[in-house]
């Protein structure tokens, strides 16, 4: 058992440093990690000696692969209390980073999915490398893109966020920088030099290390994404992809057929509602309502079994098709919680 903390926090030369330190689990977030990060940020928020924050990770196995999905599923199979406590704390951390009054830099050198997106996307400076792989793959496990996905994804150019949310597509740095998911590209070979410069010169040092990420492979498909994913029902999107008939469109249609039909409908509604919101906290409160209800449902339990536990990658969704999903049941997932049970930001 390692004696090292799963998150290392310290102040170096006026920079509050947060280093994820759970490499064997690809730094997947748990409750304790979120609590450690929150405590550090609260300590530093009004400390004039801390001018900025740098978030990175130990080792070379990726930035953060998400949250503790096994725990969430096990909790959801019972009363869901432990999972809701995790969501409450994780989303409060996301909101704290989003509203933090000093510059935050995140170095996303490797895999960044789910919870990793939630702690990096609020940063003012978000650095990708050639090792970065970004995705929000939740529809493939019967969930939805949370940790602020309702806010960040609909605000990407055109319908690229809708496409990412529904398909769970994985992007490399050239595409994430082109879409604005990440603000800069820095070669992984330059990361240690960049960290040293950030500690000596602050976030402005990034400009001296950033380079061109190269051509974005997604660029030729951006027009099709904006046209085909603009519909307000998943059925209409699937029909548009079929009617388009291009190899790319048919590949997207095939991907959607592998996802939870209920999750697809929840996620599209989530994207449309999130786009109209004016407050990040409102988006997180909606996600908290959704998460607490969905984790005990069939598709999330089955998705975790198929992808994470048994790894047969053959989930049996129920309902199994889009036309058998009860739209009223989807709508009910978004309903307000009883008084006193909604998510709220830290005071």
C-alpha cells in the first residue's frame, strides 16, 4: 500500500500545485481526491502568496481517465447515497475551479475523459500534447456527459459538442485545439521545461513553449457535423445520417447504434438545455438530478458490467431501441428534486 497521497498539493514559488497521484488507476477521481483538491483551492483562494494554480499528474499513463465508476455503480445498485455524495463533492470542485479568481493552468498530457475533463476544462490555460486523448464516452455505459458537460460541450463550435456527447468520439490534440477544448499544444518533450517556466514566470510562459498542433483530422467533417447533428431528436439525427449516406455519416450511425438509447435521448436533451443556460451552477444542478436517478437504472448497471466489470463490450440495453424509449420517462429524469435535496455550490 503506497503511503503517498492520491493528490499532492503544495505551493512552489507562488504557484499552487495540484498533482494527481493515482497512476495505477489512470488517476481516476474518488471522493478523497476531490476533497483534497477542494481543501487546497479554498486555502489558496484568499492567500496573496498564491498567484496561480497548476494542475498536472504524476507518471506517464494519462492525466485522468474519469471518476470511480465501479464505486458509483455499486452504490447505485443499493441506495445511491455514496454516489450522490461523490457527485456533490466532485461538482462543487468543478464549480470552484470554474469560478476561481486566479489563473488556473491544466497540463493534459495523456488520456482525459469524464472527471478529468471536469477538472481541466474550467482552467483558463488548457495544454494538450501529442499524447492527449480526449473523450466524453458516457453514452457507452448508460450514463451522460456530466462534470459540466452540459455547459462546455454545447458551447463548442457548431454541433461538435453534440456529436462528441452522443458518439463518445476520441480526439487527439490537433482536433481539441482546433475546437477550443484545449487552448495550447506543447510537445510532451517540452512539458517539464514548461512547468519550470510556469513556476518562474507564470501562465504567460506558455506562449514561449506552445507550437502548432498540426492539421485537424475532423476539419473535413465539420460541415456535416453541424448539419446532421443539429436536429432536436436522436431519431432525426439517425435518419439524417442514413439519408446522407456518406461513409463518414454511416460510420457515425453505426456508432450510435452501439450506445444506450435512453442515454442518447437524455444526452441530447441535456445538450439543448445546457446551451440555453446562463449559469454554470445551473448546469451542474441539472446533472446532479440526472446522475442520482440514472445510476440505479438498468442501462448504467449493464453498461458498467459490459465495459468495466466483465469487459465483454456487449451491453444489453433496455429499452433496446430508440422508438421504445418512453420520452415521458426521459423527461422525468430532469424533474426538480424535493426541497433541500438539490445540488448547490460551496458557499
